């Protein structure tokens, strides 16, 4: 497998004006060449021990259990049946 990666490049002005975007590249594990007057003079690279941020999905079931406890969630069909039963009781 061939891994071809193109190194990102930013100017000193880019560092000043768009550091948020450049730091995102570094957070993604990329090295960024910094140029001044068209010539590369520095590199910014991630720290090797810095773990890459991974998005972790929240545990919705655990949150629901924390909020509602062990109550059972009714299906749409059960809700409709209960509503129909209530309406029948009001008519009679």
C-alpha cells in the first residue's frame, strides 16, 4: 500500500489570521510548513504522545435510563390504543 501525503503549507499571515484552521490540521496529525517571503523556514508538527481526538457517541440508552429509570417506553401503537380507549370512555 502506498501512502502519499502532501504536506500542508501556511504563511506567517495565515498563522495570524487563520490559526484555528491550521491547528486543526495539526490536531489531525499533519505537519505544516510555515513560509515567510515564499521560503519555508519552520514546521509545526503534532507531539507524538498527543492522542488523536476521537468523537465518542453519547450513550443515549444510559442517559434515558438515568432520566426515566426503568420505565418502559410505549410504542406508537400502544399510545394510539390508549388514546382510543380514553376517547371511548368520554363518549359513553
